[in-house]
C-alpha cells in the first residue's frame, strides 16, 4: 500500500474536504519545532531519532487515561518494526502540525486521536523507517530489499547495524516524498499489543502529573473566586490572613483574590480568613429549578430552529404520543483538581500543567497577560482525568496572571470545592419527544430540544477576548454560527440518527441564560442518547413490541448499529434474565463508533441495583484490544454515576455541591459485573473514549421500566 | 510549630511544620514525595491513602503530629525497584488497571493493606475494603481482578501451605 505523503499532508483528502489546516508541514523549518534537536534525525514533527539511537515520539494528544500514550506509540512502532515499549514518549508542546483535522486547534477531544493518528503516525514513522533503511543500504552497500528494521536496529542476513551508527548518514538524506505503509495483515503490534505503556509509572507513583511538578522556589497560590458565576470581588480584607504563617501576599487578580504562601496548607488556611464582599454578577437569583421551569415554558413558547426534517409531515398519521425528559448539569470531577505551575519573566511565561488544548490556552494566556503566543510555553504532563474539563484554559490563565502580578514562580492548586464549583458543566436540557402512532404503526419521530449552547456559554462566560484572538479564521466563523443558536452538539445523537420512520424532525431551542458549560465525555450524546433511546423503548412498549426487535425493524438496513445490537442481545441472553432481574437495552452511535448495552437490574428496598452490563462495540480496526475494553468499562462506570447520582444544582447563580459527599460518584461496591464484546471490523479505527457513555442511562432506565413499570424521564434516576 | 519525628519508607524524618498540617502536605510540600495524591481534602476519595504502622489512613485529613514515632509507608516505599515490584503492583500491571492513574497510588495502598489482613479476599470483602477509594476512570472491575491476582502472586512469593485455599478466585 503506497500513499503519497505530500498529497496526504497537503490535501487531507482522505478525511473529506476542508480539512487541510491540520497538515501543513511546508514552510516550517525543523528548527521551528519546540522539540528541535540539532543532533537528531527529525524529518517530521512527530518522530525523531537521537544520536544514541533512541526513537522519540511526540505525544501530541493528552494522555488522560484513554490510552493514547500506548495507542500512539503502538502505531508508530508498527512501521518501525520495534516493540512499542522501546519508544520514548514525550508530551508534545504546541506546534501547528499537531492541530486536529476535525477541530482545527491542537486539542484532545471528540474521540478523534486514534481515528486520525492511525494515518498520521504510521506515515511519520514510515518516513523515519525509510530513511534509516536507505542509510543502512549506503552504509552496508547492500540492497534495501535485503534489509529490515527490528527493535531499533537494521537487520540483514549477515548481521545488524544500530540506528546510532546510521544517524549521520540518515541525517544527510532528503526526506522521501512517498512512503510505503504496511498492510494490516502484516501488523505485528497493532491489534496484538495488549500492555499499557504508561502503567508502570502509575503503579509506582512515579508518573508526573501537573500537580506533581517541582519548581525551585515556587510559592503555592490558592484563589478565592466569586461563588456566583460571572460575579467578582467588590472588596476584601486580608489583614488576618497576612499575619498567618508562611503567607507572602494577598492580592486581587481579575475579579478574584489570590493568596500566596509557602505551602498549600498555609495558603488554604489563610484563604479561609480572608473576608471578601462579592458582587454577585448577572446570574444572581438564577437557580437550576428556575432554568428548568423556563425550559419547559420554552417547549411551547419558542419555535426554535429546525435541525433536521425527513419525509412528509402528512405521513405522520394516527394519534400523538408525547413524553418530556430532563437532565441536570453535571460536573467532570476529575480526580486531580485543576492546577498549574507558572513562571513569568520580562521575556515571557512558562507553564507546567496537564491540559487538553495547549493551543487554546496559549491564546488565552496571551490575551490575559499581554505577551505574544510565541513568548509563552506550555509543558504538558499526565492528566489526572480530563473528560473534557481540561480543554478549558481557565486554570492556566489564572496561574499565569498570578505569576505575572506577583513576580514569583507559583503553583496554583484548586481545592476539590473550587473544582466542583468552578467547572464548565454538562448542559442541563429538556426535550419533548413525540411520535404519531397509527394502529400500532409508528409514523413519526420528533424531538424538540431546549438547552443552552455549550459554545454560547463559552463565548459568554469564559472570556470576551477569546473569540477574536485565538482561533484560525475558519473556526472563528464556525463557532460564531454555532453560538448563534445552532450548536450541533445540542442535537447530536437525536438528529441524523439512522432510525427510519415515515416522518422525522428535530428542532432546537437555545436557552440563553446559563452557567459556564463545557465538553463533558460524549458531549450532546450524553443526554441525547438517553432521550432518544428511552423514547424508542417507550414506542416499543406502546406498540407492544420487543425493544430489540422494534429497534431492528426501524433501523436502516445497512445500519452499523444492527450487528452491534444483535451481539449485545445475544451475549446478554436478552429476554431471559436471571430470576428476579429485569433487562433494558440501548444502542447508540457517537464519534463514529457504535455501542450497544444491555443492563440487568433488580429493585430492592426501593433502590435500583445494577447487576450486570453487557456491552458490544464496533470501532473499526483495533489498536489495543484491552484498552478498548477498558474504555467501555470506564465509560459505563462514568455513565452509571451520571444516571444514578449526578446532579449539580444552582441557587442564586452559585453551585450548591462542594465535594464527594454531596456530589457522589460510583464506588467499587456499586459497580456491576461488566462484559465487553467487540464486533470484528476491518474498517479504519475509530475512537472509544466517549462512545461507551451514551447508551448506559437509557438501557438502565429501560430496565427500571421493565422491573417497575415506572418510566423515569429525568436523570438522575429516582424511583417514585 | 509541630516538631515531627517519624520514619518514612524506612528512613528517619525530622522536621517542623505548622500546627495541624495534614500528613499529605508534609509529604507533598515539605518532602516532595508526590506519589501520594491530593483529591478531596476530606477523606472522601482515598487518593491520599498511606500506611501508618501498616494500617491505611487518609493522609489529607490526618494531622502530621499524630505520626510522631510511627512508621509511614507511601507508594514510593512499596517496592525496592521497578524490577522488584510488590505483588499488588505486579498484578496491577498484569491487569492493565490504571487509566489516568491519579487515584491508583491510593487504590494500591488500600489493596496492600487489605491483603495484609486477608490474604485471599472474596469480591464482597474487596468491595468493603476498597469502597473508600474513588476512581473516576472506572477501573473498579480491574481492581477486583487485580486483587485476586495479587493474592495468587503473594501466595507464590510467601508460600505458606495452610493459606493456599482461596475463595472466589
């Protein structure tokens, strides 16, 4: 299989039109790489070989548990014929080549890392491999066809030569314009390698997260933020705090109050005795309940914007069946609270942290500090959970500003309470699902979604300087359109599903008033999967059909969901649960991956007990099968928390929850047995970080209906 | 100020900190031992779990002056080297337990303490002992499997015929 490297890099043709932005190597000299080394073989930004012969991979996606560290090393290792564990993996700094072809910025999200990296990294590695092979042919005076790469050496019938020996020759070669990629049937590591390369550091405590970074002389900063979103400090009195041990200074920074001390404990204790008068800002008086009531009113008062219409309205005959669903705000609650180390000098700012989008952060820090992007460096680390939270640059900006204003190296550390109350939340949403039913035939499926727009909130609350500055023009325009009331994330998973009914329609009404919103693992699918797959279940029961059979009967014939649903149903022994247990099912496609889940529940003492989740997934070709399983398990546990417990409530514009006692998350004793099965596929790989989440809540709610006859249309699920 | 004298992973430590400073921040800020993690500050999540004379404690809520004269063990003290891991760490690797990994120091410290008291716990005993440790990535199914596996490995390492009968493995 041969791919013209140039056409791939310039055209991005394999991804469809308009995606060339992420792949523009031309015009960038190697010396512009933030990881440039004058002594390495470095034909592209992704992979280099050091004089000692070590192969180094720039990890341009953030490792937050989803497994890119291992997956990307495996894809690179494949074309170099070396064990993935031999590759040195470095967290990449921002570089234009690392921008995502789907999102236009350097970002980890949308379950896109493996999907695009599959081609990017194999080509980058194959380029390095080809140069080493050519160098070896010259060095040994042997035909290239007689040479092979193996575990960091070039091997031939008479012996072997290591990369270090070949480096001087390889560095003098022109970068090839064409490379040959392995055929999948020749893969040795992709689909076969099963270990996690980042596990050793994580079981020995040696992995370095942002919060672990040691900077000589750094002070610890904690920040008192206005608890009311959009509010700011009116006045404060720090006289008591300044008398406390270790405290260096207390000062206002951009509407908040920073406390600097030698250690976290000292800073936190001192922050507790700073008295602050807050200006509550524009959301004073707003509550999550008032917002919910407003959304219910908007279901009838607002027409909204049509997102999708298929078929003729006249085909919708029979009687109307309607149901209204609600979901609350959710926090990400990553285990590692937000944090960043920042050092500011006259020349610029340097940051050490864990973040999902250093690109966005660079522009935001530039806007906030007055430095140019080029004067700012961000060093990434392992992320103690991301789930979308660390896309946001807020905590980096805070650290940068505190460092700038104090003139000292600082380590900003959020408390759990800061984290719970200063998140960018999964939107709350209300949806009216409706269908016409004509003598047990469903003739239409309609949804009217009322929800705030994530991008609308982004624009309104993160900053008023963000949009004009940091985005490439294309995305600026795109986001502008989204923010004006047609955010595709609001309808994703309901609109453009491959269910087939004579008439189908989705409308979206944007609720303008909102707290800060963010991208939460599976984004719009996290609630829309619940809405559509619960309602489909309602329609099956309304027409007295089996929920699996009903779905199959109303799916496109060539639907990718079909086989996945059938596999999950078969493995779960659908229709024959153990005595006293009841089953529910859901199947959903998100981020180009299809997942079906069957949940077994029982009800005891008025409580829902989840016994087992059987999960089937189709994600194309697999890079590391055990990581696919792990992501399904993790997605299920994450979704169980949301379905059974998760709810952020607002009073007077402020979050009421604070820590894990009032924002509970699933614990091991509540975790069901989980089985994961994969539909084999030779298609190009697709992502698995998010798609395990959406089917769980509807499958669980559908099982609760089977057990109790109660149709729970509100998350978290609470029995009547 | 509180004067502290205790052993940390077998080494004597002598230092002074502010009264009431939790052990977690003595480890992280005063001693730069960052393997032990900050998660909630209220003993709710278990990320900060260390051993006090072999028993698990939540170091974020444990005043450091109470460890005087005691032996503290952290994740850094479990193994002499990466080539000679504790059976629990070895089992964690075999089962690919970690995802983001942030909670795993605490998970492992809780699991080591469990196995020290119960060399072959069943699932219910594992759940009871590990319920104080939150993992947002959802590695719980693998933690259960890894504790069973660690139990096997530990039996091999410290062979005692009377203790080889295990339940529910």
